[in-house]
């Protein structure tokens, strides 16, 4: 199952806002000189009049704010637009695109360390009481490290339903 409570991904929604998530360990030692938070610090933290996160938010691995971990924007407390998550080696690990105003869903792309896309598809964020879950759903395209498509997988509420290999070209 692909939701952040499971080993592959960690739910950090309580740390820096609903559905802001990263690969395990990415924020374990992240910080800057600004607002402290559990497991790291965020910079450029702006709050609106209702004390909701607003504007650009960046999280760094180091004190000097040179090694970026996460970069994105909030609009009155909700992540919007493109969010990027980087590995400790400065390579793009994941990218999400939030479209709250339409569907509450987001587009997700994961990357290999060489920068090639590993998989892409959609996710749904579901709030159950105080718990926020991040579920993969629908069709996902999976790629080899060379960038060639290798399979298509279908998810429902984070559970893999079916996977079919694509014919080699």
C-alpha cells in the first residue's frame, strides 16, 4: 500500500502542512536559521492574517541553507502548484503538483538518481479525523532507468490492483 504511514513514504503533514511528504529520513536532519519544527526547520515561512502558511516554503538539510530538501508554495494553509523533494545528494527524488481547487488530487512523479523519471501517476489525499493519508490511485506509468516505459500499474486507495508489462519497442 502506498500511503505515507507505511515504510516507503513518511507522512510529515503534522510537521510542515497537510500532505507535505518526503522519502524517509530526508527531514531527519533538515534545518535553517528560521522557524524550528520537529525533525528540521523551514525557511521563508510566511503566515497570512489567519496564521495559515502562505507563500514559498523551503526546507534545507544544512545550517547554511545551501542543501535544499523541499521546495513549494502554500496558499492560505494548503500546498499548491509544484512541490519538489530532493535527496541528500541534491538530486530530484520526487515532484508533486497540487490542484486542490478542482479535484483534491495531485500529480506525482518519482525520479531515479540519474534524473530520469521512474514512475508517474495520481494520488488522492484523504483526511480521516486527525490522520491524513496519501493514496496512489488510477493508472501509473512505470519506467526503466533509461527512461523507456516498462509497465503500467493500477492502484485503488494505495493498493496495487493490477500491473501489466508493456511490449518492448
